[in-house]
C-alpha cells in the first residue's frame, strides 16, 4: 500500500512557496486592471487576489512537497530532460510556443465564425504590466493546479488502488492531468460570464486554458514542475504580446 504522507518540510515547500508569492505580487498590477474586474472596488480586488493567491500557493507548495516524492513527481529534475542546465528547458519553451499558437488559433477561429470570446487583452490586460503579469500568472497556475491539485489527485488514486508496486498507473496520471486542466478551464468561466460573453464564447474561454493545462500536466508528469512552468510562461508571454497587436 502507499506510504503515509510525512510532515511538510520547509526546505522542500519553502522555495515553491516563495516563487508563488512573488508570482502573485507580479500578477497583481495587471489582474486588478482586467476589464471584467473593473466594476469592483480596487482595494477589494487587491485584498482578494493577494489572500487567495498566497493561500493557494501555500497549500499547493505544502501538498506538492509532501506527496510528489511518493508518486515520482518532481519540482525540479533536469536529468529527465534532454540537455543540461538551463538548456534542458528548451523543449518546454518550444512546447509553450506550440500551445500559444494552438490556443490563439482556437481564439481566431472562434472570432472568424462569429463567436465573441473577447480579445486577448480582455484576459491578459494591456500595457507593460501585462507581460510580467502573464508570466507570473502562469507560474501561479502551475503551482496551484499542477503541483497542488494534480499531485493530490494522482497521489490519491495511487494510494487507494491495489498496490502491486510503487509505480503510478497511466490512468492515475491522466486523471490528475484532466482534473487540473478542467479546473483551469472552469476558472475562466465566471470571468467570461461577468463580462457578458455568450455561451459559445464562454466555452472558448474555458477551452483555451483546458487545452494548455493538458499539455502542461503532461510536462509535469513526464519531466518536472519547472518544465510546466517554463512552457506556461512562454505561452502566456506570447498571449500578452498578441494582446498588444
């Protein structure tokens, strides 16, 4: 059977948590300026974003640092990637470009057929803060959805199946990938509805982060969390640049 999870170790949970807090603060200026949130008092948006963000990355860092080792997932494992050092993350960067191309293509096709999912700037903001905030937001999403949610789902499935060995089954891993990606898609729905987007536009708004989430989850499963963060950051950066065109 599965091992019992141990206590949270600061040396393991500390670095992801610190990165997550910095990412939350980095995303704050642009998030508070997003069009769907314009009607809310700015101070309230700031308090909610900081509180939810810090608590979210804190819980995710704790969960991931305790459970990821049992199922063979890593926050950082360059030995699984081709190349060494920073060059090992060229592959995730290329994957991030591909995700951006595909998701922007979905957005463009939707607009071409008369669906209004909103311009990219509606989701990533405008101005110089948008680029930083997009990368920071992608980092927060990976910590919460992949390191936290996906790790927990896979670990739970691994724990309660008849354990023959210490390996994680593809079914368990795919369950984690899809659950985390679906939550990322669902998170876009309330903002789209509040912005007055129609049902088809809401579906597109949810599909874009879902598609990316599946790819990022596969990177986390196959390589490490840093690979997912790099790919998401690159994809978010290209979305932010598209918003300025």
